[in-house]
């Protein structure tokens, strides 16, 4: 019995389907990547307009709704841009008060420089973030002391909206192609995770750590030690943390965050007295 002979279109149909699937995947990646670029551009626009309106001291930004109307964009786009600005340490969002520019005494830096915020930046009226460079070892020590145990609070209090925001930041990190883009997404992800604890004091304490991560010493070291392979490893770590949070697995989330920060510490090649601590 002879084997069936494929029709004339059989060898064409499958490659065409594969090509269409590849094109769809490429468009999806391009769309998310473009989302990062649009968010950064919108963030720069919001920042520029706000600085023109109040160049001296700390200035209050319009509401998300007002920015959406003024700039002709959706509120979700504004929210994403503000999250990037906050991750960059350029604004401060205070519950019940509003969103404020952080006073800056040095020259303005592009949002593309996720590590380039000058160390002389001031803070909001409620908390002063780091105003000078700190040794990377000091930054890592405090991060190791604060972030892993905080995962217990995040597991207990994170809402569905919190987890959706965390997922959004994680997805942006997946398609970040440059050091600057990944650093912005990394900052936004960690900030969104800590915000999901719904502890105003913890969020304020973490704002000081964010300020330290904007220091020149930290930024220069992180840039020198960065590579696509290491960013891929960090993203895998991030995914493990988020999966544990979604599973409401506090022990798993604590351990995943501990391992992630241990990897960062190892890559930066700085000593960390907190590395041997456990929370069992």
C-alpha cells in the first residue's frame, strides 16, 4: 500500500502558518517594547511640563485624570509614566496628598539613565530619600535585611490589583533590551512589590533604598557589572518571586527574594553581612 502523497499546498501551508505565528509573536514583543518607549517619552513630557510650571522647590503634579485630559492620552498611560518617574526617583506619590516633584539641585538627567539620577536630589515633604552616595555593600545589606521578610506582608495583603501591577512591571522587564530600560523596569517591579504590602512606613523606608540606588557609585558599579545574561538571570529570579506571591506562598517568596538579592550581591562582588541571615 503506497503512502499518501501530500497535496501541492501541504508543504506551503505549514511554513506559512509558522511564519504567521512568528509574525504575531514579533508584533506582540514589539508592542510591549514600544510600550516602554512610549511610557518613557510620556514620562519625560509630564516631567518637563511640571518643571516649567514649578521649577523651584517641590511642586505638586496634576491628577492622573487631569494629565490624561491635558495630554490626550489614557489614564493607564499616565499611570504607567508616573510609575516610571517614581521608580526613577523623580516624583513622590503620597497617599491622601498627591504627586510631587522631587527637588533637584543638579542638572536634569534623561529618564533613559535609570542609574543616572544625581545624588544631590532632595525629597518630598514626608520623607527624605538618600541624598548622597552610599557604599554598594551598605545598600545590599539593608536590602537583604528589609526585602525578603517584607514578602510575608505582601503575601498577606496584596490585592488582585496589586498583583496585576506587579505582573505588568514583570512583563515590561521581559522585553527590555537596554541596560537603562531594564533598570527602570527593575526599580518599578521592586517598588510595586513593596507597595503591595500596604504598609506606609515600609514603603517610606524602601523609598530611601530607591534613593540610594540612584547614587552615582551604585549606578556606575551596576552598569559595569551588567550583561544580557545577568539581566536574564535577574528576570528569572523576579519571575520566581512573583509566582510565589501569586501562590500566596510566603516561605517561597521570602526564599526567592533572598536568592535574588544574593545573586545581585554576587554579581556586584560586594560583601554583604546580611547574606547569612535566614528568616525561618
